[in-house]
C-alpha cells in the first residue's frame, strides 16, 4: 500500500502534517454532513410517502 504523500496527484495536498490534519478535519466534516443530509432525505421520503 502506498502512502498518500507518495501519490503524484493527491500527494501535494498531504505533503506536510499540517496539510494532512487540515484535510482530515475537512473530510470528517464532509462525512458528518453527508450523514445528516442522508437522514433528512430518508425522513422526507418517509413523510411524503404517507
């Protein structure tokens, strides 16, 4: 398995620990938002189906 730092395309975003930490925080926030929007969508579909 290769590290993110060694990848020629995305390696520039993860070349320092500070950049890596910043992107991991952004990914966590994005993942949480995705879960929230999925729950809102499922609840909306359930409400509109009745």
